[in-house]
C-alpha cells in the first residue's frame, strides 16, 4: 500500500501543470497585468523590450491563454456555429467546412458544426449554440435553395451575426453567400461554343430547383449572346442522378439532328451520359463532347476520358461566409463564381460526313 501511494505521488509530481499567467509574469519579471496587455495586443505604450521579454517567456513556457477566462472577460465565446440540413454528411461538406474552419481559425475562433436533418427543428440547434454563447450563426443547406427562417429565431439572434450559406430567404432580409449558377451555366455553354459547337444540349437537374433554373438561364444567356436559336428539343430535365443522365443522353442523341456536346446538370448525370454514349457505339469526345458540373472528385477521378466540368467554390464559400460574419462585412447576396475545370471530355465537334479537312 505504501509503495503504491508513493508511486501515485511520484506520478503526480512528474506531471507538469499547465503554465498560468503568473508563471509568465515571474519569468519575464513583470506584473500579470502587463502580461495580459501584451498577449491580448491591447496596449501599444508598453516598451518594445518589455513586450519582447513577455512574448519570449510565454513561448518558453508554452503558455496559452485560457479561453474560459477570455470568455468571462469579454462576454464572447469565440465560437461560430454552423447549422445545416445534412450538409455535414454530403459529398461537398469537406470543402465547405474546411474553408469555414480556416477562416474561423485565422480570426481566433472555433467552428462548431451541428446537423439538423431535413426535418429537424432548427430552434433546438440554435438554442444549443445560444446556451454556449456562440458569437455568430451560419445556416447552410445541402442544395442551393430558398429557406424560411422563423422570425422568432431571427429575433432571438438579434445582436449576433446570422448568415445563410448556399441558401437564401425569399424576402432577401438575411445576408447570403451562394454559388453563381447562372454565370456558371453561361460559362459551361461558352466552353462548348469556344470549341465550335452549335448543337448544344442541356441535360439539367430536377425541374424547378434553383440550380437547374439558374443554369438554364445562363445557358439561354450564352446562346442569345452568340445569336443562336434556343431549341427546346435540346433541353431535358433529370433528377441529378446517373440514371437520368443516361436516359436524357439517349433521348437527345436519337434526335434527327443530335447535339455534338452534352452539358450535364452535375457530374453524376455526366457519368450516366458516358454510359449511354458508349452503349450507342459513340466515343467521348471524338463523336460527342460532355461537360459536367460540381467537380465531384469521387466521380471525376474515375471517368475516362477525364471530365471537363464546372467547380462549385465550396471552400471559398465557407471561407467567405465566416470572414464576412466575423469581420462585420455588409453582405446582402454574395455570388461566388464557378470556375471551369478543363479536361479531355471536351473537344471540337466532329466534321460532317463527306467534309474534307
């Protein structure tokens, strides 16, 4: 028994306690108030030699200020809450959350992610973040769409930052950060036009959804800019999945005047289009070019030939949202550009039979 107790005491003595502000003050030969002012950056009149001595002492002791103490002193939690409807389990969550975390870390904040689920009660998650004194709240959705945030929740969050990410309220009362899908749809069409395509099919996503409508509008904008007729036979709607990409690709490629390029609602639909093209005895891009949307690495990394697509800037959206809400930027509706990613699935259209090069 005696030996056991001695071992426990030895272990306790061997463990180093976490250094406190008094340790830094003693090592630097200054008061605790001076240490607090230097490390918080709140006092510019402290002599440079003293400031350097405090900083060196803090580094030598591996001292980290107590977050709990800072919260009590400033009434701020240095926490940003991100509440979502399943985005934490979606294929694009990694980029969005990574961008938000990087931006929060740069501003000495922690990001807390809470997943409400599509049928979840948002007030429960908001309440949990309120209880922890979150400085700001971001609400994100898995698909770009309009949302309704109950007015009682907006009132509860008055005085804290509140921003919508990848969604927007229909009355435009809340700040929102979104991908610019209309510009993205136009950019995808311009890629095909630049290669010389004039029969351009759009195999869009689910009819009536915000991304599908915006990308269709961008497609129409680009055709009008180049004075090309909008042919409704070349526009089809799917369900964002490979099966509809397959079905709609077969439909347009069986037209009397088939398209030479397929602009797909997303990369999953492009995957289905690849299967249809191959099954019809055609080749990508020699006979038919294909352009996707999203740049979903789990899909495009295995497609042959590699897929030209439009990248939705999820990382930048998360980064921008946190920066805007913590820096106090005046945001209404910020649209971030979707960049083209050029790969081998897009080429010039095939020459008509009998044409001599």
